[in-house]
C-alpha cells in the first residue's frame, strides 16, 4: 500500500498535471476534461470530428461577441479562413499564415447591400486590449485524430476556441526531454493539424519547465526564470505558468513577442525569452514616462548571445 501511495503521489497526473491545471484555473482559465468527449453540435465544444483541433462552438461564439455588427455570413467566411487545411504548407509557414490572421484580423470581402459594390471588412479574432472579452479554456486529455493515428495531448489552452497553447507533462522521475522526444515530436507527425494554431509549447516534469515554439529543436527550449524583472530567480513550473499563461501575459507574449524570420536554414519561428519580454516591456514603460524622467530611458543590458537584435526588433 505504501508503495502504491508513493507512486501515485509522484505520478505525472498528481504531482504535475493537476497542480498545473489548478493554477491555470486560479489565473482565470475555465477547465474541461475532454477524455470522454462525445462528438456532436450540442456538446460544449461543438466538435463533430476528432480531426478538428479547434472548438467550433466557442470560436463562433467569440467571433459573434467580438464582431456584433457583422453578418453571420461574414463570420462564417472568417471561421473558414482561420480553420482551413494548411497541410500543403510547410509547418512554420502554416503557423505564420494563421498567426497573421489572429493578430491583424481576418479580412473578408463582402458586397454592400445598398449598391452591390465590394468592400473589405476586418473580422476581429482576439481582443488584444480587453483581455476579459476573450474566452480562455484549458482542456485536458483532448483526443485529436490524424490521418492514421489518434492522440491525446495532456493539456491544450484554447483562446476563443483556438488551440494557442500546448503543454505536455512528465512525472517527477522522468527527464523533461521525454516530453519533447516521446510526445511533441510524435504529435508533429501524427496530428499536424494542431500546430498551425499554436502560439507556444510548455514542457515540464515539475522540476524543470521549458517553453518555445512547436517546431523548435529541443536545444532552443528555455526556462522562465523570473516573474518580474526585479523579482527573485525562480525557474519553477509556477513561475512559468504565471509568467506565460496568465491571460494578459499570454496575449502580450503572443501578440508582441513572436517572430517569423527568414533565417539561413529557412523560415523559423522565434518566441521571446523571459529576459527579452521583461526588458522590452520595462523599456516600453520608460517610453510612456519619458517626460517625467526628463528624457532618460535607462540601459537595456544583455550578455553576449542573448538576443540583443531580437529585443531591439520587439521594442521597435
């Protein structure tokens, strides 16, 4: 009995996943366990197929809420643009195409009822300024079906029905690399339709927590060591979740600290690291108060190789 109790205490579910879900709910996310999800238009997600990586019911509700004056036909076209099959594109290119739609809105061409002339309207997908206007749902054990296989990622964070966050958990006794090697790499191959939507990925075994883009090599996954620039260094799972998944911080990270860059090896996606996000945001605060500070902005200090050029780009 003692051995069973100890193994349960240090299991992936009890020691890592459940505390993470509890904290996410505390931060403002709703939670659903979708392991036993019944497909159909009347369920909470609106999914009619496990091939759908998004939640149709919640996406439609969000589009209606954020665009109250636009007709249903326009919102349907926006939904189609957001969720279209992008398998013909390279994964990072597909992710960039989707990202541009959620950041800038979906442009839809419609005919004016008065004169029949065409005009372009922009459908908002996310309200980047009013965080509370968006729908944040964290779902555990979500079934997704690919062409040949069916997989059940540990945790997916849906913003307005779109799966912007993926988290994979491992037991305390297992290296965090296993979440990358056994799960993330497998999902890329078996359920690739999940990843055009993805903002970033978190991998954690409770001891070590890392984050980066979905198609980034493991060497580029990095911890999040501080919640605030002047705070203590604490690279814990709690710091990671509070810093990247609190709704306002998550929207800031996705809107302002993702970059698609034509690098030497081809198109790559870069996700801001903690020192860049904290530093740039502090610099932005200094800009807002430049008058009372008599023109002084302060010094933005980086060590060699820590991404100075990227920080300057995000600040600009």
